[in-house]
């Protein structure tokens, strides 16, 4: 009679096999993989070690391929109403639909590692065939590394793990285009309203802005901080509008730029006659604000399509070496910038 304590190698491992190797119950395995707060870290580590040893998720995915693929990819994104996140998700959904895939989205309320882990686990438990992480990975935990090894994963915000592919806009180039445009208009220097420091996009834009000014031997003004919201742009606009020497501002997002322009109007500073303003994103409203906003366009639809294309290739060949792909932004000149006043 076959020894029931030894798993039949001809079948994929199941939760009971993970439980046996970890020395816990199947219910504990389920709770540990779902990120249940009542599971002790020591127990969770034993379960994850068993998952790693057995290749539990990889083999479960293989079982689905043999019995009927899920034809679904997962997207992890931040809970926000910001246009850029919505436009990116829409681009992914359209490209996935064209590829014959559905999209399951898990939102996270913060960029905390445990919150991102929980969102990834929810999608992995739905047996998605691949993941798109549309959030920056500030810290990569052991569990995130395990999940990205088990499920083909594309990251969009420039961060990565050893087994993920990266699809990103060159954000440093976006900042250089904006800053160079303002300097070419004769402005002595360019002020900057940056995004939140934990976003890699914001850090790259600030780096690009600073690099252009330093290369030109221009004064680098103090960096002002926003949080992507129009309200934070407005608060910084009230500061900038009270500094007589300010003639040009590069704002790290269009939505913050709208707030900056509103504050300048209220203070009697004309845009662009007194102060030129450049944003980033080229959202739909940028063309219709007053004045219409000069901005650096990010090709959200192209980003989504490229991410899905890379993910389809990665799903077909999980052993392929992950390669980064970069999309170039473009400057769109409108009415919010003008030559420096003499």
C-alpha cells in the first residue's frame, strides 16, 4: 500500500502538501498565504518555506494551464482618483482585452510593503497568470520576492525585484525636457514643485531637473514638496507667487500644476507673462485649463500596451531573463510658457 505521507510526484502539490511539510494545518496554510494577522511570523515563515520548497504556486498555475487557463492578469494599483493611475489602468485593460485576457485589480491604500503584499496575495489566490505592479516597490520583502518568482510580474514605476521586468517612462528625461524648455525661453533658473519622495517617478523628475540646472551653472532653488494633489500645488503656488524672482516653475504633475496656476492668479501673478509653468502627464484637462498647460506627455496607453505585451511574453516563457523597457516622454508646448520678461 502506498505511503500516504509521501506526495505522489505525478500530481501538482496542494495546500495539504504544504501543511504537511510545514507541520501545520491546511487552515493555517490558507491564513498564512492570505496575510491573516493572527498567524505568528514564525509559523508564516515555515509555511512560506514549504511553499518555496514545493513550488506550490508555480505548480498550481501549471495545473490550471492543463485544465483550462484563467486568461486573467492581475494589476496592483494605489487607491486614488489621480488621472495618471486611472489612465494607466485603462491602457492595461484595453491591451489585455485585445490579447484575450481579463484584468483583476487589487488596490492598496498605502505604499507600505505589507499592504502591497496583501494585494499581490489576493490576486495570486485568484490564479492570475501574471501581475502588473503599478505601484513603486520602496522595500522588497521576502514574500514579494517569492510571489514575483512564482507569478510572472511586470513593474511599471521603475522599481524591480531580481525576477521582474520593468516597463517605465524615462522620468529623468521628462524633467530635463521641461527644464530645458524653460531655460531656452530665457529664464535664469527654474523652480520645482516635486511629488512625494516615496514615489520613484518623483525622485527621478527632481534628479533630472537638478541635473540640467547644475550642468548649465544655474542657481538650484530649494525644492518644494507636493503630494500629487491640486491642493498641494495650490499651497506651493501661494509660496512661489510671493517670491519676486520666480519666473519659471516645473511642476511634477499636471494636477499639481492646476493648483499652482490657481494660486498665482489669486496673487495677481500672470501666467505666462510673469511666471511660466510646465506640468507632467498631459491629462485631458491640460489643454483646457486657463491658460492651456505646457506639459510633458506620458503615453499611458502605450505604457499599458507595452506592459501587457511584455507580460504575455513572460507568461509564455517564465524562464526568460527580465529586460527593462523604457518609453520616451514628449514635450507639448501650449500657452502657459513664454519668454522670460525683460
